[in-house]
């Protein structure tokens, strides 16, 4: 039972991490685009 719980928990953290990474790359793209405009 513990193993299943741990697996779900690690998957949950992984999903959160990927979401944060996506947001970071989106912000990086936006700042890059803004820098290119000026």
C-alpha cells in the first residue's frame, strides 16, 4: 500500500514540476519576444 501511495505522490510532484518548467519557458519566451521588439 505504501508503494502505491509513494508512486502516486511522486507522479503528482513530477506533474507539478513539469507545469512549473512549462511556465518558466513561457515566461522566457515572452521576455525574449519583448526584448526583440525593442
